[in-house]
């Protein structure tokens, strides 16, 4: 296929060429672009709701009289959806709920030594904002992925923003997840409103959700400010890497590559296999399946960022995959769980022929908000912990304190922090009846 990179033999490349093949598409991040986002943020800070309405008209061609969606409109959204779609959304909701409930952490309460009690408790974030992209493909599935763990975590207030006009699918998904504070505002201006608050939109403690380059840059800027609003992650374009052997189905592989490529022109998909014949069959299958897809223009551009790579064996596939650190990793091999044990870097992994990436995007139960751009080296998929904070507690008995006091005095002296030492010493003197003598 002329729009797809030719089949590449990994060991015929030098190290520079190998790095280039695994490089992600360049993201727009010019100084003018950053200044534009900064101007939007400052206008929202200074002009509030009026700036939001002006930007809705400018960017979305939408004359927004009221920013907040009424409860009546939220409830009415159900009547515009088919029973089949609502049933599917609810199945996905149940699976996502089950998986995220299982993530609930136990509190820690131990005596590290006699009379020294240490605890760790989990407390929900008070007020969070979730951003849901709109456009040609409104991501109502992301409502489930964000609102469900927020609710399970016990967040007191969930504020949702999405570009106008908000689809009934998004409104319905929000409603069944218990989210009733919804504003029709999108882009960098929505992030600014959530970060600083306006007369209508409340300021939140943390912002969640993916978006375009403007949304991502706005999240970066507001989170970088002194005492700025926290964010979940800086998500880049979608990406998929597949490791396959000669037992894999080339039609399945082609379908999975195309499913991820349709996310947008900056998406990237890679196939790693030691089997040249399989690679050729996958290319043929891509050509055939492309004819039936509606987002063909986006897919063709994404395929130009992508590659099929021939390796010497499966272990080399694993090595390359760990270097690339994909957002999504599919393993279609004879024994996928054996391959899994060698994987150290990936955000979400799909094992076997019957686990397409699509199930993770929608309904298996795992979260689809994932680190991209190689961040899976250190970062994790969104989960319950992201909607909570850990608080540490310690309580010492008089005897427990006395037993530990000499250790703390020695350590604080070694760091030349005399006030730390004195906070211990003064208590020791009280216990020994020597204080003030």
C-alpha cells in the first residue's frame, strides 16, 4: 500500500534509523501557539463567563446563551437514544465499575515499634473537573472512564465541560454516572474556567480528560503555575504496537491497526513480527479493509507515521516494544502470557486473538485514559488512586516516644537541624521531670 511505510527489516537499520522509525509524530508546540493558549487563559481569568461565550462563538460557531446544561435537558437526553445504545452503555458502565471497585485500597495501620503507631488513609479529592472532547466523534465513553472512578472514590463534586452543542450520548452517560453539573464549553477556555473558576463555573482541585493540542497545552500551563490546578496527565495522540507470530490472524491485526489509526492524523501504529509472510498478508488485509471505512482520510495520514517491522525473533520484538513503551500493546502469539512476562513498559496490554484494543476503549472494564508518547516507562493508566490522596498519620505513646527520641536526636543533629532536635529534647525533659530545672 503506497500510503503505508514499506516493510522494514530492523537489523538492516543503523541506530539512528532505528530511533527515527520509533519516533512519535511531531506535535505542534511553537511559541506563537503557546502564546495563543496563554492569551485564552488570561482572558478567561479576567473576563470570566463573557470570554467563554465569546470563544464558543469564535471557535465553535455556537451562540451560547447559557453555559450550564439544565437538569431537564440532561434527563431528556435518554429519550433521544436507542434502547440498544443505552443498554450497551450500561453494560460498559457495570464492567468499568466492577474493575475500579476492585482497586479500592486498604488503609494501613501498624506499630513500627512498640508505642509508635503509623497509619495511611485514603481521602477523596473534594472537587474535580472532567473534560470530554466533542467534535466529529464525541467521546461519551470517556465520561464513563472518568466519572465512575471519581464516584467510587467519593469525590464530593464533579464538574463536566464539553464543547457545544453537547451530544445526547455524553449527557446520558453523565446522567447515569451521577454527574449533573455540566457546562457547554470546550477547548483551552474550558480548562482555564475549571482551573480558575468564573461566576458560573466553579474552580476545581484537579482536571481530568484528554483533548486536542490546545486543551493539552492549557492543562500544561495551568498546572505549571504557582499553586496551579493539578491535572491527571498530558495525553498525546493515540498509539498501538502489536507483537505477532505466525499463528496470528492477519485480518485481525489489520483491523486493530486501522482501529487505532482512525483516532486522528497524529496517531501511530506499529507491527513487530519475525515473520515476513505475515507482514505481507497484513498489508493486503489493510488494503481490503480500508475501502469500507468512513474515516479513510485520517487513517491514510496516520499510516504515514506508522510501520511494519521485521525482527529476527520474538525476543527482539519485546526489546523494541519496551523501548517504544506503547500506550496500547497487543500480543497475538502462540503463548501471549509467556511473552507478557518480558514486558516492562506499556500502558494497557491486550492478550491473544480475541482481545482487540477496542474492548479496552469501551467496555472490558479497564480505563482507556492512558499515558502516551513513551510515558508508560514511569506513568500508569488512570485509576482510583488518581481521584484520591494519601494522608499519613502517626501517634506515639509517651514510652514509644521516649524509646525513639535518642534516634531522632542523633539524626537531626547530623543534619544540623537543632530546632528539630529541641522539639524532641524538650519532651524528654518533661517525661524525666527535668524541664525548667
